[in-house]
C-alpha cells in the first residue's frame, strides 16, 4: 500500500516507526477507527489518519524534538517537562502570579514558624549532660491550693550531696542584680551565687580559668566575655579585683563565653561562690531550717540512674525532715523540659510554652495547606485548557506515570520559585518582627541544615500542591479530549468547593481565636489592680540607700518634681516574701495558710495610690505602728475578722495590730486571683524605692533631676530605674506575642484564600464570557450579573463560617479555662469574624465579576 505522508516527512516517519516499534500503533488506529467509523483497508481512512497526525505534529511544533528516538526521550524527559512547565507559566502570567505568590506567602509563614519553633525547642540543648540534669521542685499545700515552686530549703543541698550516691554533682542557685565596680567602671548586672559543681553540670565553656577550681575561693568571681570587656577593656582580667555590691572585693578566676540567648541562663553575666553569700547574708539563719524555701537546686545524676526513679525516692524527704510540715513533697523535673514545660497545677505538670509551640506548628501547616489548596483549585479549574495536550500526549504514547511526573515537575518548579521568593521575604521581614518574638531568630545562609530543611519544605509543598492536579489531569481519556467532548463533570467542582470551604473555615477560626486572645488580654488589663501605676517609678535599693534614705527622700521631695517617696522590700510587680507563721484568734491549728508579705513604712499609700476600705495607713503620728499591719481583702476573708481594725495577729514571735484594710493589690499573675497578703511596717526594708512623679511634670526632666541625687546617695551603683506600668505590662508579653502572631497569620491566611478566590472568580468570569454577553444583550443589568457570578462564592464562605464558628468557640472556650480571671466570648467576636470575612470575600470576587459584568458584550460575541 502506498501512503502519501502529509507534513514534515522525516519527523512523521520517525514518529510512526516509534509507534510501531512500541506496539502502540494498533491501539492508536483503533481509537481513530472509533472516531471515523470506517474500516482499516480504506485508503481515505489512512489519509485521514496521517492528516490527523499532521495536525497533532503542528500542535507539538512549539516543543520541537529533533530526534524522536526512545533513548533521547528518556534522556531529555525531565528537561522537557521543565520547559513545558515554564512555557505554561509564561503563557498564563496572571494565574502563575497567584499560584507562586500564594505558595510563597504560605512557605514564608511556615518557615517563620519553623524558625520560631526551632529556637524555642533548642533551649539549653548545648549542655552535654542535659538528659541527666534535673531541677528540684517543691509541692506545697497553702490556702487550700496545691502550689508548685522552685525555691527549696537550704539543708536539702547538704543531704542530697552527702547521703545519696545517685547524685553525681549538685549546686545551689540564687541570683540577683548586683553592682560591680572595677577600675572606674560601675555597672549593675545579673549574677548568680552557685557552687563549684555548677561549671561541670552545665556546659558553659571557660575561656580562661579552671573548671574544677575557679569557684573554690569564696571571694572569687567568673565573668562573661562581654562583662570582662566592659570592666577591664583590653586588659587581662585574670586575678584583678572586682568590688561586689560595695560589700567586698573578689578576684577574677575565670572567663566564660557569653551565654547564648536560647538558654534559661542567658541573662547571667557573672558567677560567684554560694558559700560566701551563705556565710555573710540573711541566709545564714536558714542553714538548718526545713520550713523556709530560699534557694534553687540543680543536680546531675549518675549515668545508671533514672531521674524519674530518683525523684520518687526523695519525694517525701522534706516531709520526713520537717515534722511541722504537712501535705508537701519534692520532685525532680528533667532540665530538658524546663523551658517548655514550666506550668504546674495541683502538683502536676500541665505544659507551658509547649502549648504555643504545638499550636503554631499546626497553624504553619494549615497556612501552607491553604496555599496548596489554591494551586489545586486553579489547576483543576483550568483543566479544560490542558485537556487537548493531555489527549495528544496519551495518543502519541505517553503513559499515565509520565503525565503524573510532568505535572509534578511543574508543581515542584512553581514551589521552587515560591521558595526563592519566601527566602527573600524572610530576609526582609525578620528585622520588622522583633516585637512578635523573632528578636533571636536569624536566617543564616551558611547553615546547611536550614537549606536542607528549606528544600524538603519546597519538595513537600510541590508534591502536596501538585498531587491532585497530577492525578486528575493524567486520568483524562484521550479520545474524549481529542473529540472535543470532554466535560469535567460535577466531581472536580464539588472537590474545589470543599477545598475553598476548608480554606475559609480555618481562616475564620483563626480570626475568632485572635479576637478572643486580644479580648482576654484587654479584659485582664482593665482589671482593678489596687494601686495606681501611672507615673510611678521603681529604683533598685542597696545598703547605701538604706543608710541614706531619709536624706535621699527629702532631697527628692525638694526638687518639686516628686509627689511622694517610699521604700519597700520589693517592687510592685512581684512578691519576694510569703510566710506561713501568721496566727490569729480562731485560726484552725491544722490549716496551712501562707500570706504574701510586703514591708514598707510611711507614705507608701500615698506613693502607690492604695485604696483603703477600712482603717488608715501607717503614720509617724502613731508610735505603735512599728508593730502594725495592713490586710488586703483576700487576707481579711481568710482571717475572718468582721471588725478587724484594732484586732491583733502574731508573726515571728511578735504581736502586730491591724490598722487598715485595702483593696487587693495585683502583684503576680494577672490571670489568677489575688492571694491573701499583708503590708507590714518595717523601717529597714530598702530593697526597692518607689517615686511618684507629679502629674504636670515632664518625666524626662524629672529623671534628669533625680539622677545626680541617686548617684550622690548611692555612689557604688549606676543610676537605674523602671516604670511600674511598663513592668506590669510585661506580664502580658506571652499572650501579646501569641495574639500578634495569630493576628498576622490570620491576615495572611485570609489573603492567601482571597488570592485563590480572585483566581477562581477570574476563571469563572472568563469561562462564562459569552453567557454574560448574551445575558447583557437580552437586558440583564450589571447588578444581576454580579449576583449571578458572586453568589456561589459568597455561599461557600457562609457555609465556612457555619462550620468554623462552633469549632472555634469550643476550642477558645477550653483555652480560656486555664485562666481563673477570664472573659466570656462575646457575640461581637463571632459577628466581626464572620461579617469581616464575608465582606473581604465579596470585595475580592467583585474585582473580577464586576469587570466581567460591565464588559462590552459585542467583543465577547464577535468571535462566535
């Protein structure tokens, strides 16, 4: 039979030979027979077949293959797929921008969260023996509340060190900000009193000094690199003297590297021997006292010892040694869990920051999934555009696995472009995210682990985003696509709707969660705190201030800037003392009650702005006030006196008289109820100085006048201060950070979802262009057409809100239960999230639908 080849003869011949060789020719002829309904011997059929192939070759001309041999196909397959993918991207720039932009933002969120999680989970992982290090916690029952604390009795250290062979190393740990002076430099830095074992338990490398002997001398000191540079410049600090707290001179016996930020010790800048502090401070009287909790204890167990087993062994040690104590026990928390698992309730660990690590991990995955959903939606929606390509490829011999590989190659290429953009976004964005908890996160381009992780995310995203489009597009039947009878059916459309609903369900839920977090924070911030922190300045105290306080106070008042001055045993935003030795008439002798205690003297009520319910403040007019006490509301409720003024209590072997009752002062956790507390008169308390600046005075001007006064009366310490309202706001730092991050990610999730809607609405408007033109010709208004094109998208978002609202309400209601002082979820939160999302959706869809509705119908119908 003579066959006339129409078209490029060499290429057509190679193609036909390749088909026959691979036994695909009969299958192709069979498919063509079905189309033309003729017999194989008909010459016109053969001509038609070859004519059909000519058309196919013309379609494939842009992808010209010089040698269509099987070996060259295999060798160049991947490059061919990438070329196809790039041309598709270039041909459809708008959709490509939506796909790449959405994936880039999703990857940016995922990588930012990954950086944050990596930093939080890396805390103290550099210690070599971290799996054998533990910190002792004490569980006590006071005021009918099971409380867990880090402070333990002093004698515990000696018992564990000398009587338990399971303990390889052990150290006490107590810190403070202290004044240091060397040469002419005066600084106040955070230091820790520790035992010599500290340097062997923890991997804090010594640059100079001996790890075993540097803390043996009670008057030694170890400095960090940065502090040594501040105090001594470029001089060798070893052996030089440092004045500590204007109390004694210590000599430098070691220099350690600066402690990294991902450590609970990151604020420590010097170490001094605990033994000196014990023998030369108030701690000396607690050396054998099992009832007072004044220090922390870290230990390292031997290799063959389990921390949990040893914890059980010593759990009743404090109870056995202190016959007066009841309802208490000890436990050892593995140091590896200290940073992320630091919250306890009823003596059981209930988590901590790990909750937020897990939460943001889920958020990162879901935001990335939203971006992948956009890719799936747009790829399947535009599948008809590529149906003919799939049909021809199948007709010329491409198997399904080749098509799947092609579409996966395209999605991975898009993911790679998105990954490069996300890297750039992170470089540009991280410096502006310090307020959101990213101050310690850096993108180190030399970090191989970072790039490996990024490539894994890129590949995962590409495979995830391209999975459904690859499997769906590769399943098209070649005969139907080439006949032009291919129809998508309802399945893909329903799947797209499900994906869109999933996107907006998560986005709406995240918005509700963000609003509830901010509502809770604002609710607590508006809570009465019992004093007035406005224009209240706190100064750290010292022995010199205690000695010169009367002169200091009068000099401050004489400036004309200051309204009142008072000294206290501690700042207004924390509690240093909690005592259980109070007694009163009618107290149950078996009850375990502890009262938080703040010591002060005259003018404290005026300085802090206390609100009295009964009685009066301390006054120099009453000599007996040296044995006076003021109760807060919670303490009065515990004590039970109906008429407390003038009644007496005992504490520390002395009788004290109740002279006043004040509103509860909120000093600790703002999310919990205020504990019973007392304000005691004590003229010697000077750990802190409170200064109230007059309302009309400029704060900068006032501080400038205070500086020389403090320097004159406290010459061994630098001038330092803090605003009480700012210190109080720090109590909301974690919740503020979580709220801001959740808000940012919610906004990005909505943005990515709206990008997808923009692409889908654009595609729908494009597909229905002729229908819109006919409807306009028949008299349909722009409003009618807009409603017709928008209603499906709006309905999907409404359904999403219906799913998201109950789920988000349930989750956030459970989240609020961890706080004693909490808000009820308001209706406006639900309404704002739902209505806001709906309005954003309508606006997004309207950008395309309104444009299509207002287009000139003549242009759309001209091509028919």
